[in-house]
C-alpha cells in the first residue's frame, strides 16, 4: 500500500512540455549539422575553380626541362618554388625564395625546371613531371624523350 501512495504523489512532465523539448532538441541538432555541412561544402567548392594542366614538356637548348602549365579553372592559381616535381623528386625552378607565379584563369605559364635532361645516343628518357599549386591542386604527366 505504501507503494501506491508514493506513485500517486510523483508528478511527471506534461505531454505538451515533453513534445516541445523534443522539437527544440531536434532543431538545435539540425542547425549544428547544417552549419558543419555548409562549412565543409563551402571549403570544397572554393577549390573547384582552381585547376591546372601540364600542356607539354620540352627539353630546352640549355638541357633543362621546360614545362608549359595552363590554368584551366575559373580562378587564378599560384605556384611557388616548391611547385615542381620530376620523377617524384622536388626540383628547383626559376621561382626563387618567397616569390610566386600567379597564373590567371585560362592563361599559360612557362616554367623552366632545374632538372637537367641528358639523353645520349639511341637511348630515351621517360620523365614524370608534377606541378602543384599553393591551393593543393596538381597536374601530372609522363613523357618519353628520344
């Protein structure tokens, strides 16, 4: 009997208040998810306008590898001294120190690398070049030189 008296004296939250609390929790959770997704999507879509492509490579008369890089994106891209890799190894370029090269949209830049390409006799050399932008986009191409 004492148990029944105890149960009658306990008051619960009203159904209306409980429904309002559930709605408030759901709205707050959805706002948090929305803010996170919009921040992530905004960061990713900012990079979509940045795209480069190595149009060609040539062995210049000085023996250094020359790269012709075109900006095929909608926005400008920036290259720095650490932007060029040949056969997986970072090489020096004409870009020195803290200097950068800005390539406007739909424009092409010529980059002379510090990679010395020496091909003798009937031998051929296969070169893989990779150019990266300061924003993280890159282009890679492989070419054989006779």
